[in-house]
């Protein structure tokens, strides 16, 4: 079973990676992650928003209210400089972990 | 079509955040649900089916409420101290002391009460005291608007007087230690009169403005909250 720490780590990496392309509000963010991972990563509201608020508190992302062309108010999240800084080591760590797991499964099946 | 805001408000009832944060969370989550619902409708689902599917994206409402509470609690504690207390207190203090400085320089002379045989005097800057209710009202408004509790609001209202009290408590003992030629009885009388003229009377003037504004705003926000339920 995947531990909550690992789950949280992948979710944070997904959010930071997607926000690197530009600001998004919660719904778009969840949809973009789902599309880009071909449905492998899906967020319920109970998972997404508490995580966004926590990441905001850590100053990795910043939320601000914006009004869209159709007059709707949405809270848009953008990556902060601290979030950008966090992204590269996080990517490296996960890449290392996946490489290690890949090697391990190859050995196990080889 | 479902009233998403109403639904989220009901499901998240009891979320212990200040009014503004609560409103923002409700608005954000209901907007998400509304967009999810509309997406399902665009895909050709019926209204009730779309609503059910949108609600299915929530997960567990209780978990959502607990997690939001946990995520916002630390942030809330830090930011609320600054926005509810420190910023309004500093604004109030600067305005009150700035006005006092101006009146001391350009305004009429203070009203002085002296007693024969005693060097210590009681003095009041009446025009300044007359402005303090307005400053107290402003402090109550600023703190309450940021979601301050009654304790925080009244600490903010009284901040200029409390700051002067702090100064008295620090300066007079130091003066006694530094200058041993001052008669301690004069210092004691000066201390009492100083506290009366510079702390108690200004505090009362600040409260004259702050208290009604606080009562008005808390009644107003309570009735708005009840109407919104």
C-alpha cells in the first residue's frame, strides 16, 4: 500500500508541475492533472483543496481571486518563486525513486 | 439547478474559520462543483445525474471539513494576529499619537490641574480627548472587519492607552533608579496622575467610540450570518 507521505508527495509534485505552465483555478487544475496523467491521478475535493491551502501556507503557491470574462469569480493559484525552487529537487527525488523501483522490479523479474 | 453555495455552506457548517475565510472556502468549493456539474451537462447527462456525479467528486464531507480546518488553522493563527490586532492597533496608535503631537505643537494649551504643595500635575489635551472616540471607533471597525473576536477588538481599541501605560511602567522606575534626587513621593503622585490623565481618561474616550461600533457591527454580522444560513 502506498503511504500517505508518498501520495502527498506525488500530488504536490503534480500541482507544482501543472502550475509551472501558468495560473489555474482549482477545477482547471484537477482537470489538467487528470488529463495529463490519463486519469491515473484524480483528486476529490477533500484531497485537492486542503492540499492547495497547505501548499499556500508553505508559500509554494499563491491564490488570488480573479473575475473571468463571463463575470465568475474564481480563486486562481500561481507558482511562487519558493514553489519554483521546490519543484526541481522534488522532481529529482521522484525520478530517483522511480528509477530505483524500476531497477528493483527488473532484478526481481530478471 | 442546485444551489451549490447553499449546499456547501450546509455541509461545511461548523468550520471554525473567521467569516471572510469561511465565505471564501464556500465560494471556491461551490464554484468547483458548479463547473463539474456544467461539464457533465455538456457531456449530455441529465441534470440530476450531473448533480450526483458532481457530488461524487467531493469525497467525504467530514474529511474535507477536518482537512480544511487543519490546513487553515496554522495560517489562520498567524495571519489573524497580524490583520485583526497588529495592523489595526498600529494604525490606531500612529493616528492617536500623531494627532496628539500636532495638537501639542499647534493646538491650545492643555488643561492643567495643580495642587498646592505638590509638583505633580494632572493635564488634559481636551481637543485630543475629543478625537479619541473617533479613533476608538476606527480601531473597532478595522479589527472587527478582519474577523477579530471581542477580546481582540477591545485590545485594539485600547492599544494607544495600553502603549502609554507600558511606557509609564517602564519609564518611571528607570527615572527613579537613574535620578536619585527625585523625591519618591513626587514620583508616586506623578505616576498616579499620569496614569489617570494619559491612560484611564484616554482609554474611556477610546471606548466611548469603540464600544458602540463593536456592538453595532457584531449585531449586523450576526443577523447577516443568520439570514445567510
